[in-house]
C-alpha cells in the first residue's frame, strides 16, 4: 500500500517532468513552426532521459498541439505563469534552462522569437547567471540583456485601425 506522502512525491515528480516536457514543446513551438528535426529530437531526448520516465509523452505532445492551436500565444503565456508560480529547486531550474537551450538549438536555426521566449523563461526563474554559466559556459549569449516587457506583449499582426492623429 502506498502512503499519502509517497503519492504526493510521485505526483510532484510527474508535475515537474510534465513541466520539462512542456518547456521543450513551448521552445519548439514559440517560433510558430515545429520542424521535423525538433520533433525527432524531442522524441529521442525523452526516450533516453529519465526525467521523462513517468510521462506519457505522445499523449502530452498531442494535448499540447491541440491546446496551442486553440489558445495560441495564451498557451505560451500560461506556461510562463506556471514556471513563475512553481516552487522549483536550483537543479530543476537548471534542467529547464538546459532543455530550453537544447530545443532552441536542435534545428541549427535560432530565431529571435526563440531567444526572446527563452529570456521570458529566464525572467521567471531564480537561478543565477553564474550557476547557468558554470554548467554551460558557452551559452552566455542567451543571458545578455534584452528589452523585456513584463506586462504588455506585442502580438504580431495586431490591427491598429483605430489609431488616428487627426482631430
């Protein structure tokens, strides 16, 4: 018989592992395109990584695809809120950073939208730049300052039909 404390631990592990998977997915999708190489990488990565051992990866990926197609940028913003509201250890935050950078770099095509999204992830983590650079010394470009808007988010293709300078 499994006691309540053990169930809580299992539930927390699943929650963190799903957060890792969602991190990979969001970094893969934040540029508006999911490259076949990215999907191939994520499937290979999760099958060879114990962090994802208790997650039904295919079902979760299908769920995320349906959600992002329905919710659009709100899906990505909800993810950012999730990581901001979770109590994560330094190791868990470092895992998120590692996963995000690996997903961004996997297709050998780094888009500004991906770097910008990474910086928004980074804004919601407490881990220091020093700790990140100790683990990944060649990734300092990801930590350079950028213009980060906390509240207003410019959405591409926003119609500005009501702006008028005439009195």
